[in-house]
C-alpha cells in the first residue's frame, strides 16, 4: 500500500493532467533520485535528437533507480522534468511520455525548458521524490 495520497483541488482548474499536491504518511521512508538521464547501460545517450525517445529511456532508468531503492512510480510524490528546448511542443512531447509512464498516479510535477543538460546530446532529464511506507 502506498504512503502517498494525491490531492486534486476542486478550487483549481481540472484541465491539468496531474494532481496539484501530494501528502505522505509518517513515519515513512523518503527516496530522492538524481536526475534520470537517457543513457543506456554503456553510458551512451540514446535516441539522439528525439525528445520522446529520450523520455522513454529516462523513465525506464527512473523506474530502475526507484526499484533499486525499494520504491516504484506509484510512490512518487513529485517530479521535475527538464527538457533542453525553448519550444513548447518539445516540452509537451517529453511530458506526454512521462505522463504515460506515471499512468493514473498523476503526481505533482514541474516541466521546465532549459538551455542545456549534462550529457552530450541529452534532451530530457527527470528527477523524483518518492515516499514509501515505513513498513515497506
């Protein structure tokens, strides 16, 4: 059972595709991830030039990092999605992949366009905070 409860405000627009806030039970174990990057197991950037393709790899890597920490995407209370672009359509392209991986667990998230990310040819990065019940 997840320690996370997503909050959907009835006072704000329902047009967004994520919860506006999240709460977590205490005592709980918190997992902070580094930014998941679009790297394969050899450390190479995948899907060069492809925002959606990189977002797919990023989300696979994020799930792996969470699983290794004893958590999963359903335990996430917040994400930050970084996209190396000034074009809204590029940001949305990456966001749609992130949302598809999150499924009905639409945790609060922030989507940012940035000028550059850390790895050569990198276009997308996602960091997350997850909360796992202390009993898990």
